[in-house]
C-alpha cells in the first residue's frame, strides 16, 4: 500500500495554548449563582414565638414571685376592704414590668398587727424576678409564711398559727423579745359552711397547725386557753387551690 503523497495541514501551535487557557478560566469561575426563587423571600420572615415566662399581667407577676419562696405559698392580693389582714401582696405596673410587695404581719393582727416584714420585688416582662430589698423584724417561726417546714407540696387546706400578746408591758416595735409568743397545745376547730365540724387539731410547739381540706368556705376557731384572757377571735377563710393562711390571736392580759 502506497502512502498518500499529499501533505497534511499543520496544526497551529497556538491552539493547544488557547485550549489550556479556556480550561483554566472555567475552573476558577465557580458555580453558577442559584436562582432567587430557591431561597425564602424577605416577605416571609418568621415571627418570634412568645417565651413561656412572659409576664403580661399582675397575676402572672405575682405567681412568678410567690414561686420563689415556699413561705409565700397561699398569699393573696391585698383586699383594701379588709382590716387587720396579716399576709398579702400588692402589685404596681411599671415601664418595664411590675413592682410587687409582700407583707407578713403578726401580733394582734385583727387590730392591725404589731410587727410586719416586707419584701420588695421587681418583675420584668421577660420573667426575670429580682428581690430589691426587705425590711422589718425577723418573722418568728410558726407565723404563716414564716416558719415550720415552709413547704406545701401542692397541699390544699388551711395553715395557721395561734399567738398570744402582748408580751411586754410597753410595746417596743422591732424588739424580738416583745414579739407575740406561740400558743402551744391550743385546740383548733375547723367548721365548714354548713356548720359541721370537719376537723379538730392542736397547735404544735410553734403554735402552728395545718390541715388538708377540699376547696370551700370555713371558720377556724380555738377553745379558751388557761392563763389567757377570753377567746381568740374566729377567722373565716376561703380555701382555693393552695394553703389558706390564718392567725388566731389570744390576749395575755399584760398591760
């Protein structure tokens, strides 16, 4: 077989160089930009879910504070028409949330309480609770909200204390030596709205008593105690979803 005598066209030397340059440019250019339709548009911005601890009412602010200390279990908002209340809270709205004051009193409270202790809290709308300050004498053991084991464990009923005063001939405010003393062994009767006695118990070494009861209206009264003058004034109380607080005050006759 004879070879083709015709000359073949020569490949220009510039073509391989040009091809390499094109490939290099393609490798450096990166992937193509995706279409705007593959991502969310600005008009579909998700809304933030509200926090579980958001405080949006005086009741929510009070619940946040009362949950910080088991001594506050069962406290109710102050009733301006009730004279001689011993234990309650007040709530005031502020620019950043609420200010809440807790008051626990003892010592002849039906007549206005001889001693009182206060706690001052701020509650932010995000649920932050801060104790700003507190004042007043130390709360004696056994006073509602101030002593004993201080726990409720979800119990519904009545927790109370029987005290006797005055202890000093001349009352000296903020003097712990003149604080009302607990009445030990006093017989307490719990009577329901129908007039039926549903429980009878005795106060302990701290003058305290506690009883579990279904929700409803009750009267708490004590038998006369030897060595003390007269009877303690009965207390009418409503049991709801926690322990209602009661104080029974006896008169020592000291003047």
